[in-house]
C-alpha cells in the first residue's frame, strides 16, 4: 500500500510540470502560482480546526514565512517561468537536483560535513545536468538557457528550505508546515499577481489545469506525502524525488508530444544516480515541492 501511494505521489508531482507547461503561457508565472498556492491554502484550511495547530502557526509564523517564500513562492514561479521555454520532462529532471543543492547548502551554510560518497554523488549529479542541457543550450529559443538557470535556481531554493525547515520547524506538525507555507506564499504572491494579471479570456481547459495544480498537485500531494511520513518514515517518503522525473518525462511525451532524446535520457539517469549517492545522509529531510 505504501509503495502504491509513493508511485501515486510521484505521478501527481510529475503532472505538475505538465500543468505548468500548459497554463504558464496563458496566465504568466506569477498569477498562475498565486492561484496555485491560494487554492491549496483554502483546501488545507481544516488543518486549523485544532487549537494546537493554530498555536503552532502563531508561534512559528516567521520560520513558516521563510519556508513559504523559499519552498513555494519563489521556486514555484521559477519553475513556471522555465516551463515557458523548456518542456515538462526537462523541467522535472532539473527539479530533481534538489537533494544535490540541499547537500551543498548543508555543507556550506549549516556546517554539515560531506563524506567522499556525497562529494562523488554531487559531481556525478552535476555532470548529469551538463549532459542533460548540453543540446538545449545550442539549440532552440534564446530563452532556453535562462529557463534552465531558473529551474536550477528553483532547486537551490528548495535545497535551502530543506535545511532551514529541519532546524527551525522541528516538532511542528507537518500539516501546519504545509498550510502555513502555502498561506504565506499566497500573501507574498497575490499583490504581485494583481500587477500582471492576464487581460485576455482564459479557456476552461486552462482553468482546469490551475485547479489541478492547486488541489491535486499541492494540497492533496502534501497530504499524501505527510501520510507516507507517518506510515513509512521520512526517508521512504523522500524517495519520491527519484520517481518524479520519470513521470514528468512520461506525461510530457504522452500528453504533449514532447521529444525524449538519447542525451536527455542519459542526463536524467546520471542526475538520478548522482542524487541517490549524494542524498544518502539528507534523504530524511521532509520539505520539498514541485
């Protein structure tokens, strides 16, 4: 049962890149992500029924604000921006470098020593990124390099949030972290979204993608993720990171007709191998997103 839920979670988070690829050109990155976090916040409002949850939200409002910005608001917008120029599959693979950045930030900013295995994994993972993006840098639109940089920067923000939340939100109920982060992300993004809201009519199919992003890929996905943590442990739940790119590539190829090149497959494999090697010590960290 846990394995089926793990695969379902990977499929859901992999689909988020598909929905961003479809909806970002119509809404723009910031309005789209403002809707995503706003919808997720509303769906997760029942979390506040508990007085203990409300107290934790008040007590930890500043760390939750930081996590909301670094684990949702900023990386969500960066990934949506990347989706304007790169396909859903590549966006999801670049996002899978999160554990590599988490390991680097843990060593550089949180005084966590890296062993030889972690260093080898980091070098392997970043070599995979080079293989993955090499062809794209020499072809396609001028926006592709910026899109790749945005996706990698989003993963870096996730890596920071992983380390920060582990130290500043230890003991806080996972559901409170999920709700609080989406709440503060919405507070940050909605004023910005109002300044660049699309003026043209948005089709029903695009709105369906937005609802799916907010309800399924954010609210429901977080609930599944935290239930897996409770049932199978944080290390097992975090292994979803290695499955998300598989579904990101599959959904993009099956539903959007995206081309999967040999270099993309090779780069994806190298990134995942490097991530598995490097994240052995960090796979228990609980915050991530897509």
